[in-house]
C-alpha cells in the first residue's frame, strides 16, 4: 500500500517540478518582454520629439537606411501593440499555471499525508 502511494507521490513531485520549470521559463520570457516594452517606449518618446525636418535611419544588417519619420513611428507603435499583447498573453498563462500549481500542491499534500498514515500502519503491524 505504502509503495503504491510512494510511486504516486514521486510522479506528482516530478509533475510539480516540471510545472515550476515552465513557470520559471514563462516569467523569464515575460521579463524579456517588459525590457523590450521599456526600450520601445523610450524610442517612441524620442521620436515624438522629432519633427518632419529630422532624418531617421533604420539599421538593416550593417547598413543604415533612410526611413520616413511617419513610417518609423508606425513601426514602433505596432511593435508596442504586439509587445503589450504578448505580455497580456503571458500574464494569463502565468495565472493558469499558478492555479495548476496550487492544485498540484494540494494533491502532493494529501498524498504525503496518506503515505505517512500508510507508513504508520505498517510500523504498527511490525
């Protein structure tokens, strides 16, 4: 009896640790997106200071190419929109993972209690 519970407990611990790794990866990706959001907001603020007489260049590989100011602003705005959408997606994903993690913790707790009871019964029989 105790061996079966121990196997279940081990499987649940492995699932839980894998879930924690996934949460960690998702949080790292979200932090990376936050950094990109900050950088792009700074670019947007700098571009808002420019007028039509200023020249904007875009880096394509090793070459700087002249770009229209309105086109550059539109590109940055689209990038910000995309990054915000991705951040929202990761927040939803992390909330779901947190709920699943809580459920796994509860299952682990109950299995540990069952295992301890089974061990206690086995010790009492000896």
